[in-house]
C-alpha cells in the first residue's frame, strides 16, 4: 500500500502543539493595514487554537504530523 499524501496547503497553515492539538494563524493581516487600529493588528498577530469541530479534518489532511 502506498503512503498517504499530506495536504501541502494545510501543512503550511497548521502546526502541531505539544499536547496534540493544532495551532493556526489569524486572517486579515496581509494588506489594508493602515485603517486597522494598532490593538486590532496586535491581537490578530497572535496564534489561535484550531476549533474542536475542525480538528478531525485537519488531522486527516496532515496524517504524519
């Protein structure tokens, strides 16, 4: 049986945490930053935990992480 393929788009977006969950970056930080307040940009720069409802699909996309 052949190896499973990792979804390369997901591999660039999600990282495994120490406890086995997944962390992700937040959106809205690429362009049109001048109109956004400093507080908002600072908070968008932090990482978030992937929602419990989405962990199953992320795990399927990243079989070897």
